[in-house]
C-alpha cells in the first residue's frame, strides 16, 4: 500500500531569498521561479555479446540553469543589480562570498527558493549554491497594449549544485 500526500504543492506559495544587503530589490520582484531539470546521462556497455547499447547509470549529474521572471519597477533597480553583478564578473572582479567584509560584493551568492505549505508555513527550501547570473533577458516595450501591464524580464543563474532541506 502506498501513501498518498494529503496536501499538494501549490505553484504560488514561494519566495526567493538572495543577499538582501547587496541585492535588496531582486527577491521582492520575482513572480515566477523555474526550478531546473537534473539529468544523468546513461552510458552503454558494448562488451556484452549480442546485446548492443545496454544502458548503465551515468557517473555525473548535470544541472540546468535556474531561471526567474522578475517584475520591473520604474527605476529598474533589480535589473540594474543583476546587470552590475554580470559586469563585475565579466571584468574578472571575482571575489568569494565572505562575512568579514561588505566592501567587495561577492561574485557568487547562494539563492534560496523558499517553498510554503498550503497553511503558509515554510515547508522546504531549495538552495542553489554558488550561483551567478548568466542571462538577463529581453524587455519588451510595447505602445500597443490595451491595459497597463507590468514589464518583466527573465534572468538565469548557473550554480554548482542545489540542496533541498
């Protein structure tokens, strides 16, 4: 007999947490979080006679990038935070995250996806370790919209691994 969950995961019960001191605007403006896929390539054994492409589990996990859709405020504060972060990394102004100093911003940050239960209690946390931005998407300005819409932008991060706690 298998156990069936009594409460299902809700797609809107989440929050994203990132360095609030140096990146204060990002976490409040994220309205979509896309948890990435994980793949493990299968290897094949060709040494078995009369059986070709016999699959065996692979030896490494491959993590796709984590992506978020971020709403834009009129000052584009969160957009500028990501853009400045990307410029720092691209200019090789690379620093490790430390707690001793706030003088240099870190090149990598842990990003936490906080997932809440149907009772609005923190249920799980997914932590993307050593993340850094790899893509800051297009912004579609359009004068032909019928109603006021909030602009948003997609942003993607590479990371070393993730943990679910």
